[in-house]
């Protein structure tokens, strides 16, 4: 909810605190400092259960500076939510305000319901006006907050699953080194259970029950606990589901293996079309820009519902199109009207989004569909179609005329 001028002036006059930070501009190291503050406010270590606010354009002495709040500056601030450096993605808003004839930007950060939140692998917290790196005790407190809060489904414990159901070798050798900064790992004296708890793979160090996230990310057999957590792939020689099936596979496994196998499957069917007609030089092109398909499919895996359904993500590759169906409709601030539009993003599975970012399958949050649209347009494909229902999202990627002929 936007602040009134009177409220803003009162907050500024009170000075910096564990809920307020001032920055005069976005110059020098301030962008990193602002991200650290966003991370700290999202963690809400003091437990205020109210938003933290970063004022950009306010000097340390509480006077208003001479900042010009342009659209570009507002975009820079808004991008801090989705550029993948702060995970899980925080809930925050950015607004431009005018006070005493001068412009400021106001970044409002809501407390996370799934702490700890990290910036570049480091947990930042706020105690009074001081911002710093969380101690081991701070981290334990944040984990306790997550356990007793209204947690997203992806960090709910699965009562019948324990560390023996997780691939601990993969966790130590692959996931851990990507999840934490090198400095943190060098200074790390945590036990394996503490490391698993810190990454939300188990409920807590003293409660070694695997979470949904742990099972999805490093589980030995995720589908034993989450039967619908797989991708059903069909390559159909025609334009109808009743036509002959050239290839079909239920692609299972933990997220890294599932996405790796799925990438191989997509590439194997995205065979090259050869064009001899438009020039004297033979030209080879893929049927579809592979990254566009990957973005849509990974979005489906990330944003689908894993709760209360046995339905998989379904990929049906026809001669004239590819259809991707994800169980679960839009979530949170996203609805059928704004789905896929710039600036509208929300996370049913924020911690899975964090894990996929850690594993390198997501570079920036909230731009997958935009990237797909751009790549498809550049390759001459029609605009992708979105069918957004209460319990599903269907994306249809249409082939070009040349690729339809090649795929027939």
C-alpha cells in the first residue's frame, strides 16, 4: 500500500532503524548495499512482521537529496527482485514519490514467509541501523521462523522421507558449492544436517525430515513421494492426439536429472530443416529456437502445483506445434489477464525457483516467457498462445511453415 507524504516524512524524520535504510543514489557500491538491505528486510530477524523500506534519494542526515528518479532508475530497483541474486525472490514494490518538491524512490520489502533469504549466497540481517552477515545462531533463528510460519508447500516436510532418501553425494559435491559463496564454505563448520537445513532440504538440523524441495532437488526417487513430479513427453506424427506416436517417455528423476534428460529429448526431436530454395547456399535451421522451448518447459516445472495432484507436466510435440500443459493455474498476483506480461510474476514454489537458479536452469526470474516470445519472433514463429485456466496453464508454440513441412 503506497505511503502518504505525511507518513513518508514521519518515517524519514525517525531515521534509520532495523526497518529503514537511506541511500542518496544508485552510484558506486550502493546497488549492492541496497540488495543487502532488501535481503535483510526480507529475513526480518527481529520479527517485526512488518515491511522494511529503503529510501533512495535520502542522505544520511535525513535531508532529501537532488536525485532524478527516472524510469530507468525505477527499473533498476525493480530488477533487484528478479535478477536472481536474491533468493528466494523477495516480495517488494518500488514507487516514485515527490517530497518537498524533490523526487525519491521508495522500495518496500515484505518479510519472507520462507527465510533465510540470501544475496549471492550470503544471509544478511538487520539489527537496529546495522546491516550485517547472519551468524550461525541468526541462521538457526531464521530456520525456526520458517518451520513455524505459514510455509510454502515446497518446504513442507514429508513425514515418511529422511536423509537416506536424498542423494547426499550430489548435495555435497554439486549443490552445496553452488548454493553458498566460497567465503561461507571456507568458514563453514556446520554439520551435514545443518547444511541440509540451511538449504531447506530437510525441515531442521534436529528434525531430519526431507522437505518437498529436498525430494524434488536431490531425491533418489522423487516420484515415490510426489507421484506427479515428472514430465510426460509425446512426439506425435500428425496434428491430433489420435495420430501415430513416434516417441513417448515419462521423464522422471530429481530436477537436475529430469531437466538434463528433457533437454536431450527436446534437442533430439528439434532436427534441422534444410533450405535450398531461397539462395544458392544451403541453409540449416532448427525447427524451433531450442532456448525458447526450454524457457517454457522450465517455467512449467518451476511454477506447476505439486500439491494434491498426480498429474505430470505434459509436452505434446505435433508436426505443426508444441503444446506444454502445466498442472495448476496462475498463482498470487498473476491471473489470466496479466499472465506473461512484463512486471507480473509470483511464485507458488519460491524455494524450488531458488534451487533451479542455483543449479543454473534459471538466470533471471520473471523473464522466461518474455525471452521465449523474443526468440520465437526472431525465428519467424507466430506469437505463442496461452490458455490460462483455474487448474492448468497451456502454452502452444506454433511452427513456421518451413518447420511444419520439415516436421511432417
